C-alpha cells in the first residue's frame, strides 16, 4: 500500500462469501465512482470462507488504501466483527456485495455523521430493487424480507422498537458503538446465532446495532438521501427460496427478542375458525369476530402466500425451540 498522509475519514467494509462476480463488480464500480476523494477512505474486503479467494477474482488496484482480510469463522457476523476490529477510522460503513451505492453515498454519509453527532448508527432510507425478473403477485407482501425499503423523510429514534432501525446495506457505525458491539458479542453467546451463515438465511446481526444503541442511550436513524440499488437475481423470487427466507427471518426475530430482554412468545398467528368459535363461546365476542374475519382473509389468499405466512409462524417456533433447548447457555 502506498504511503499516504491524508487522514482517513471512514472505512468502507465489504463482507462477502462466494459472491456473484457481476454483482460484486458493480458494487466496486459504484465505489470507484464516489464523489468522496478515494484517498480519504479505506476499503476493507472481508472474505468469509469463500470457496475461491475473492482477491483472486477481482482487481481493486484503483484504490490506494485497500486491505484484503480473511475471516475463517463462517458467518457474516464474524465478518462484521472482523471489519469493526480492523478499521482505522471513526466511522465504518458496510456495503453488501450485491448493492450499488449512489455516486455521492460516501460523501453524504460523512456529512450526516458531522451534522447529526447524536447518531451512533444510521443507514439508507431508500433501498430499491433491481429485479432480474418481475416478482410474482403473491410475493408483493413479502418483498420487505429482501431488504427493501423506501421512506420519504428522515427518521431518528432511540427506541429499538421503532421503524427507523438501519439495515445492513449502507449502514454506518461509529467507533464508539463498534466497541460496544465487539464487547457485547463476547458477552452474549446468542449473537453468533444471528446473520447469514453459508447457505443459512438467518438475519438480525444488523438490527443488533440499533438494540445496543438503545441500551446505551444512543440514537439511530435512516435517511432517504442515502440511496442504494439492491441487485436481486431471479432465484431470490422463487417460492422455495422465499419460504426459507421468511422462516429464517422469523427465527432471527425470536432470538433478537430474547437478547432484547423481551418476551419471546410467538406474536405470529395462523387464523383459525376454531379459535374464533372458542373465543365467541367464552364470551369474547369482538375478539372472536376479528379472528373469524382474519380467517376468511387468510382463506382467500393465494396458496403461495398462505404457505409463506405459515413459514413465518413456524420460524418463530423454531427460535423458541432453540432457546428452550438451552443452546444459548
């Protein structure tokens, strides 16, 4: 790496495992075209147990401060921990290997950090899809599971339950919160149950940043001016994949509930006419009628959508079974 006296404003970290080369190349091209001068930020590429070394399939010779890191423990949470502990900057910005940042994303992120010193973690409020194929109609209510979101205004909060929690793609983390995250991951064994691991579709390691922010009295937020395109191949819209994804996301939310000290009781239900009848017979007429209405709505849904709803319920039950097994001790 050439000598450079320019102070580093932030570390950009790409955590990757067996990436799709065309997608990764577009991610890197977007970084190459950033308005923030390239010599003011470092680029960390964390190869998380890829079958073929990522360093051997892409060239980043355009960046004067690129560092290739290998994380031998399989799991994106371990890759993120590696990035946080390896950063030389006061701000770490995570970029997924299938996302394309707007040309001014890094510059805007750096300015937001200066303009909102109260924020310890923030991210994109505009994560738009680039689908390889048109999504089927039955999938419309489940596309949020693919990490998509659009908000019209800045959202800032200090409450974990709020909808302003930033997600992985384009998330910026302060050095202060990074230390808290590293410490907490050593103290709480359940953290290693979160996030992608090889072919497993678990999640939640990003939401954990917002949870820790609240626990420590910090704020977090999302900004619509931070724009990202999420590249989505056709296989991610297949029914079998979405079933796995929905179930894994529900499992992860259950684990997060336990980490947050909340009740892990399953909040998801599958509407049942028997439950509706039981409620009405017990004198809870209004609740019974609502349950009956939900049941008819459920029956009218397409088969694929009903199966996805069932997978969500079952995923949370999977999480409860894991917690009851004592696997977190």
